[in-house]
C-alpha cells in the first residue's frame, strides 16, 4: 500500500519539481511563517507561541522526498530562537556548520539551558540579538567573552533595566575577535572599547550612553557610515577633547531623544563630512546653548565648503511640537517630518517647547526667531551656504513673522 501511495504521489506535478525550486519554496515558507510569528506577538517570541517548534518542520511531514530535501539543506535550520531544549538540539544538529541567526528576548532566555548551549556555537553565529534582564547580564557577558566570533556580522544587545547603564562593552567581548562585524546596536551599555575590535563597523546604534564613552569609542570606528545615538549626559559630564573625532566616511547621524545641550556638546567634538545627513529629535531645548550655538558647532569642511541648502520646510504640530527641515533641492516633498528618507534633506530637527493654544509664549517666539535669524545671516553662516529658493511653512504663522523680523535686521 505504501509503495502504491508513493508511486501515485510521484505522478503529481508538484512532485516533479527540481530540488532547487523546492528549496526556494521551503525557504520562503520558513521565512514567512517565522516572521509572521514574531510580528504577531510583541511581548513574546515566536518560539514561545509555537512551543519552540521550528518554522520549517511542517515541510518534513508531507512526504519522504520533501523530508529528504529539507533535511539536506542546513540553511533551513539556522534561525535559532527556540526555548525548547529538544527542538534546539534538532536545529543545531540539522544546521550542521551553516552560519546561525540567533534571536532571544528576556522572556525566552534560559541561561542554564538554551542560551548557554547556543553560545557554545558562537564561532558560527552571523547574527546575534539578545535582550537580557539586568540580573542575567554578568553571565551573558561572560559567555560572549568566552570565544571569538569570526562570522558575526550583526550584534544587537539590550538590557532590561530602568537604571543608568552598568554594563560595559569592552575589548574582551568575543575575545577581541569579530573581524566581520559591521552592525552594532546596544541599549543600556557603555561603549568602552579602545582597540580595533569594532574597527570595521559601518553602522552603530547606542542608546543611554554618555558623551566621553561614545567619543572614545568613535575614535576606533574609522569607516563608520551610520550613527544613531541617545545621549544621557549630566551637566557635570561636559568633557572637551583637544582634537575633534574624525568620521570621514559618515553618511548619516541621528540623535534621538537628546537635549539641545547634549547635541551641542557632541557636535563641537566631531569632524563630519560636508555631505553628512543629520536628524535631531531634541527632548529638551532648555539651557545656555541656543540653536545659534548648535549651527555654529556644525562647522564647515576644512576647505571652507558646506552643504548648499535651497529649500526649507517648517511644520508646527499641536501641541508643542515643531519641525524644521533643510534641503539641497528646490522643493521638499517628503512625507516624513523627521529623519526623512529623502537624501536631499540634509538637516532635520524636531523639538518640543511650551506654548499656548492661542498666543505663543515668549520662549517659543525666541526659539523661532533664533532659527529664522540663522537662516537670514547670509554673511556669517558657518554650517551651510546658498540662497533659499523655497520656504514652505505649515501651521506656523509665527515662523513667517520671525523670518520677516530676522530679514529686516539682516538688511
């Protein structure tokens, strides 16, 4: 009976597909099933919902041929997030020596079981994403420092903690050997490396960190192209370097949830390319620094050149949110009010301030006038050049008044 059934299945058109096409179908199926699982459950991993069963397991239960094809493809079994020791062993065995993609969140980390077993394979992990509770961090860092990571390309690590960062990413992680690492994303961790372990980074994202730590770390990332920071900088933490930190290849820098004071402190110690794209989301604009100070520390290139801005857009959101964008093109058509995808928008600033529904407060008028005065200062610009051909104002008549007043002063 089994022989007859096998022969009958062999005549079905789908059974005559080449193995290469079958594998392509399996990979798309596995990816869709796995990603849908993650997107459907924000507070728990897909493996928690499915009991840790691999996404590709179902294709091995259709027929003997499909099972054979799936089991002979190690890359189908490389996406590790299972909290089940049984299925974890199955995945590690069937993936053979293929590079692993490992994702664990706080609800699925079991140090004594899953995570320790997975990190024994650290030398063949190419993508590693971990979210750990603060009381697990010490052990996790020990595991991450126990072996080199010669295949690691992306490392994301965050600590579930409401306190200031107490964990340090230092030269000892991965035993100082991660030559292929290009993307580093850490949260609640102090970047305290001083060697070239992260010298090949192209993208760096650090949240909840201090200025001295990030400046020291940036000196060891000479080919960095993308930088996203969220600074936690007390007033007493204002350190000054003799030389600016050179970031000659930087294409984008994003400061998210950072005060105006911290932004000024950072930019006055960075040497940025003339064509870098900047996006700032300022959580506070209080303090002695002003927007004029911010523009003044965004110095031109050493040869005297700067971005040539042709258009500007100012957007007023209610309540108390304001956005201003500067573009090298003559028009701004982006749907994004902050950090737009349009490469022509080289500078985007969004901030909050106290305002009245009917009459703007004096501080709000001062902020708007400050920005407009910078725009009007044709002779003393330190960050950009060019004459604006287009100014688009949305929901902010105060901006027009401020610009007119600034232009009158400039003459």
